[in-house]
């Protein structure tokens, strides 16, 4: 830690404490272990970067609607795309549990195999059923993202968690940005067809599978694989265990006890508020994300691939979203008082952007609204993570985020069945976006009303907390200067 290093260096400079450099006196085995985990973290970040290089991903929808596949817009909107939402809900919980039980690496291999399956089906598939299967594998890759974000925490000590999380997240964002820019340059400047771009993506994801095979499989994980002699965790305390790594606690259904503990913690206002934001707003965010490329194709149905700028828009939204996430870390306000207002204003802003995207006939204006929508969401994500995680242990925090994501997926599935699926209303893309606009408008109204209630309650508490005024305020006013004069005289 920096304070320790500073104190040690000062003591050595002053000669009061003749300590020697700790790094110079490290045992050889400890130095080797230190270098080993650093290499592992570097390799994992490189892996996270390379697995995001899929330049054809930004152009999947125009590829399906174009001459290569020639699917109708109704088929893509109401038959193919909804499968991803249903599949994601089906595989989310099993993959969440298998990630920890199998210690990350097998799930990362499954993710790489699913990526290969996606691009093989995109290249070779010709039927609606093949594209639905492609959406299923896409949902598997989305659910398996938890394996990468959790894997890095098994390599380092808890004191390095925050820094390592920033490294891994930065690697992923840089990979997404590079992939989007590469795809756009290939299409616009190189005149590369969407089919060729998908072959390139297939090559990159195949290389990602090779990288996955060289990852070390950790010996420990957060829930199921505790090392011998480890410090007791929240699970061990609930099970009455000592953290010895046995399975007795799990036989006593510790997960159910943790869920009850989460239910008790849900009474905390900030945890409740930001968890509800996570559920409702992320459901609407991802629904917009799934269907926005269809909207772009509706607004600007060009047959010239070089005039499709999906990759550039994804790159811009990724870059601005990363900047918004970084800026959120520097926001210092009284969140207990202003959380509802901040969420309400941002949600109202997003509702306006959705209306603009759906009503404009200018594709560039639609692009700009999309970039701002994604950036505003990414601005609130780190705030939600911080507000939820501050009062929870590591295990409970992981469980809360898992529960929130699951409920968001359930809500997203319900909306998809009603709005998008052909067995429901089967709406086309423009009416769908009106529904999403109404959804975000309703959320904004609820948040702003809650903000007004919090403000009124705070004002009442502030008034009650103020001491009662004296009966003779004039006498107090006249006495204060006299007291000040006497104090000055005493000072003289």
C-alpha cells in the first residue's frame, strides 16, 4: 500500500528504522508467484480483448435482411429475434451456477464454441430455424459473460479486485471498439461484403477458442470450491461452518438462507431503489438494443453496404459509454437524497431519445439518439453497482446482481411475448418503439414522483431537527454583538 511505502521510505531516509527494501528481500518462490499471477491477468485481458473482435456483429441485421439471406422484416422482428430473449432466460441460471461449480474455464470454452456456432450458422444457414438456433447460441454467449468477469477474481487477492476489474472491463471495451471500427472500415473503405465479414469473424472466434484452451483452470471459486483453510465467508457463517471448504453448508441449503438474507436486505431504501432500476431499466435497454438495427434498416433501407454505418455507431457509443462510466465515478452528491431525481431525469431523457429515434426520418439523428441513449445507461450502471455493493458482502453482492439480472430477463421475456412475438401482438418495429417510449415515460414519472416525495420528507425532517427559536429573538440579536465585543476585549 502507498502509505506503508511512504512511511518505510521516510524511515529509511531519516535513519530511524533501518528497514530494507521488501521487494529486494522477497523469496524467489514468492517473486515467481507474483510474476505468474501478473502474466495470468495480462493473458486474460488479452483473451478478453481478442474474443470481442467480431467485425460482422454490427451488421447481422442488414445481413439477414439483405440479398445474402433475404429474410423478411417480419420474420426477423417477430420470429427470429425473440428467440434470444427466451433462450437467455432459460440458460441464465444454469450457466450462472455451472460457472462457479466448474471453475470458470469450461464455461469459457462453451462460450467460444457457441461463438463459432453463431458464425457457422450465419454463413451456412438458410432457414428461419437455423437463424433461431443462431439466436439460441447467442444467448449462451451472453449468459457466459459472467465466467470472464468472475474468472479474474480467482487470480488475485481481494485488495486487488477493483483494479483488476477495471483492467478486464477496459480490455473488453477496447475489443468492442476495435471490432466495430474494423468492421466499419472494411465495409465503407474496403467494400467488403457482409458475408466476407462474417467469414472474418468466424476466423477470429476460432482463434478465441484456441486462446481459451490455454487458460489455467482456477482451483477455487466463489461459492462451490472453497480452498482448505480459507477464511469463513458469508455462506460459511450462515451454515455455521468454518470455511474449511466442505460441502456441509451447501447440504443445509445455504443458498436458500442467502436468498432470505437478500430479502431482508431489500428493505434498505438505496438497495431497493437501485435494484428496481437494474430490473426495469435494463430490461427496456436491452429490448431497444435487440431491435434498433431493424429500426435503422426501416429508416434508411439502402442496398449499398458501404452506406451502412452500424459499426461506426457502435464504436462511438462504446467510446462515449466508457467515458460516461468513468465520469460517474467522480460524481459526489448525497445519493440518499438525490438518487430518485438523478434516475428520473436520466430515464426521462432516455424516453425522449426513444421518441426521437422512432419519429425521425434522418438516419444520422437516429444514430445520435442511440449513442446518447446507450451512454446515459452506461453512466448509471457503475452508480448502481456501487450503491448496491456498498452494504453487501462479496457473496451476497454476487447473488443480488444475479437475482436482479434474472428478474430483468423475466420482465424482458414477458414484454417480448406480448409486444414482439407473432403469437402475441406481433408489432412491427415502429409500434414497438412507441411501446418502449411509453415504458420509459412511465418509469420516469414514477422516479420523479418518488423524488418529490423524498424531497418533501427530507424537508419535514430538517424542520423537525431544527431547534426551537427563543421567545425573545430581539434580545438575542442585541446580545450577540455585546458578547463579541467582550470576547474581543478579552483577547486584547
